[in-house]
C-alpha cells in the first residue's frame, strides 16, 4: 500500500527539522587542558596571587604532584607557601584551624626590651662611692683655700709643743695628753684670705673631719702660739681657749667643704696626729691662714 504523497512530504520535512535542531545544539570541544607543572605554580606565586587562588586552581584540576626533593627546595626558594606545597602533594589537604590562623595572622611586633631601673643613688652624696665631685674641686689629700676664685693648696708649717713646762717634738714619738701649747714661727701666715673663707679638706682613708681642729693663733714676739687639747673636735674632754667650731659638708667620700666665718685674725687647721707620732705625714704640722677684710691682691 502506497503512502499518500502529502504524508510522505510531511515526514520528510519533520526529519529535516529534527536533524537541523540536533546540529544546532552540538558543542565542539577542543583538546583537554594540560596539567599544571611546578613551574606554573612558581609563576602564579611570583605573580602575586594569593594562596587561596592557587590552592583553588590546584584543587579544580585535582592534580597530584609527585614532588622530588629538588622540586620542593625549588618551590621553597621561590617563596611558595607551605600550604600550597601541601596541596600540590595532596589536593585534599586542609590545614588545621590553628595552622590557618597562624598562617593568616601577622607576626606580632616584638615588644621593646624592658629597661631595668637604675640602682637608686644614695640620697647623701657623702656616702655614695660614685658621687660626682664638683668640677675643679681638689681630690688629693690636703687642705685647700679658695683664693681669687681658685682652690689653692696650703703648705703646712711646723709646730712645736710645750706641755708641763717641757717642749716636746712629735718626732720624738711621745704621745701628749691634755692641754697643749703650740708654737709656730713667724707672726703672720703667708696666706691672706677674705672672710668668709671656704676650705676643702681631703682627709686620709679611715679618718673624718671631726679629727681636724680649727684654732686661733696669737701674735707674739716673732712667733704665733695657741692652746688646744689632744684629739679632734669631738674627741676633747674639756674646753680650750683657742679651739673653735666650724661648719662642714661632706660632698664625697673623704672630701669636705668647710666654711669659716669668724673674727679677723690668724688661724690654723690642725690635722689628726699633729701632736702624736701616729701619723708621720701630718705630725707636727699646721695649715695656717690670716682672715682679712678685703680679698688679697696676692698670696
């Protein structure tokens, strides 16, 4: 039985339509993408891409790298992160929460080193072995007077003693006790200084300013004399007509600043051992000076 011509034409037209529609929806695919190489990862890292972007690229390819030791060293030298290298070895690698926080958190700034407080200085410079001596102040053993604005070392003069009617030299080794009469050659001292007088006394190790005496000298016929007692200012057992108090400030160990504001006249500083043989360097010595109204023109 033959199909009617109209039906045959309709069937042929339908077949052509379906064929055309099928050809329209066909997607022609190109060649498959090449797998990533170690050099590709290095290039992405050097281009400044983030670790997240590189890791996503690796995972999208689900590519497993068989990295050699040299390749791992190459990646590390190119500053590729540990996270990316771990993902190359194992695409399913996921860092622990602590590792992820550590990787993303910036390195905390190191705190500045703690400054240790300096050891407290003594409130009293006299007891501080590191006390700074004022500029220009003497530090060598001796007695110094401020003359014309400068510290001048006073040269000691010899003293002879008389006790109980006998003149006794300290060099003899005798130790005299009680009141003493001292005698100094000459009617005036070579040092003429204005009042108030400033002195610096540098004492020997182990001694104190209280071991020194300030005495008034009296003008006699060709000499000066005074009466004092054995011992220092605070070591006397009784009074003495010529022993005078004086003010002193300890500015450093063994260094004392002394101010003398008293009547005009002749005076002297007796060092410890001036009437004993205990201190040969100062025995039989006195540091004399004359207090005047006007500053001296010369010594």
